[in-house]
C-alpha cells in the first residue's frame, strides 16, 4: 500500500472516531481502537484493490461482442 493510502486510512479512521465517538461512548484504550480501525481500513482497501484487479483481468480476457 502506498504512503498516500496509509495516510488516507489514518484520516478516515480519525474522522470516523471524531464523528462517532462522543462523551457517552466508552473506549478504554483509544490508541488501540484507532490502530485496529486503521488496520481494518487498510485491509478493506487491499481487498477492494484485489477485487478490482480481478474484475479488470476478467473483462480484458473476455471477447467483445
């Protein structure tokens, strides 16, 4: 994953945390929660990239009608 995608995952995680976690929500270890969220976002991006590559490869192999 590129540095740009890592930065995007971190920004997205920060935005989700700020937008969702309020004073009435309990997170015992925010650093661990943030790290887990960033990791999940990175994995989702890797999976999406792999799925797109597979679709593109399939489309290129299929003859045009």
